[in-house]
């Protein structure tokens, strides 16, 4: 990747830690099973039985992957590892995501 005005390693250092944000039409195409974080925000979190537990309000990078912040129906917020062991099918058209292990959102 090249940026106008960044012609050498010394200039590139000034961008260390920066985020690159582009309009959706210029974003990289996604492979099957990949999603942009913005597409996951607002999805209803449902159990395999169809019970709504809450909705995803944000995702954050954690030490070992992403964490989903879920606003529960009770109004409480919980963090859950956004991993295939905990979250299953994502249906953007229906606006929902399956939670495979609902206990991860329960009060500890």
C-alpha cells in the first residue's frame, strides 16, 4: 500500500498505529463467513431455540481476539469472546446471530 507523501521508512513511521477508514465501496471484498464489524453491530443475539438474549452493541479487539459487547434484555451489558465456539450462524438479512453457549452471557 502506498500513500501520497509517504516516500520513505522515516515518513512511514509517522503512520504507526493509525487506523485506515475507507468508504464501503472501496473496502476489500469479503470471503464467505467474513463480516465487517459495522455489519455485526445491532444484530439480535438469539439462542439455538430462538430466544432473544439481547443485541450486539460493539466489538473490540482483545488480547486473544475480538470481544462482542452484548446489551441484554435486562439492560445489562456483557462481554463475550467473538469466537466460533460461542457464536454461530450470522444472518445479516434477518438481523440476528446465534449464540451457541448462552451461559457466556449470564452473570458470573
